[in-house]
């Protein structure tokens, strides 16, 4: 049976890996060339007249 310290350490390590992978995924999505028009259109929304 694992002790509390071992579980906490493993959870911290797996959590760090999870968040790094999520961050890389978000970066890839945001910088993907096919998404440029969608983000440019969204950036112009505040400047449009109603």
C-alpha cells in the first residue's frame, strides 16, 4: 500500500505533466495557421457597429 507522501508525489508529477501537455495543446490550437481567420474575426468584434 502506498503512503500518503508517495501518492502526493505521484499526483504532483502526473499533474505537472498533464498541465504541460494541456498548455502545449492550447498553444498548437492558438497558433495553427487554419485558425487565423477565426481569431482575426473575433478580434474585430469590439470594433463593429451594431
